[in-house]
C-alpha cells in the first residue's frame, strides 16, 4: 500500500499528464486551487468549488489525496512567482 505522500505525488503526476501543468496553474491566481483543496478537506457547502457529488467520488482518502495535490500545486505556483504569503 502506498503512503499518503506517494499517493499525492502520483496524483500530481496525473495532473501533469492531463495538461494541468505549472503554466496552467498560473491561470488560477485567485487562490482557487487552495480553495478547492479546503472544500475537499472540510466538506464545505456547495458553491465553494465542487458539487456534493464530485466531493464524494472515490471516498475520503481520494478526497484527501486530491486536496494534497492541489495544495502542492498552489505552493509550487506561489514559489514560481516568488510570492510571500
């Protein structure tokens, strides 16, 4: 069984294969990547990024893996732009 960090790394690689590259992520300068990750982690109400059905697909571990990959993407995006939080 893969560790959580291995699953997150695999998810990030999947994003790259789908064309969701660093250049793509730069288009989300409104903190949307992090907001969707929070949605997945906290099961926030609809309207915060994903529908209820989308949040539930794949179960809780899948939600956390995707959230982790989105947080990593947001960190990379900010570092690439040399932004400070």
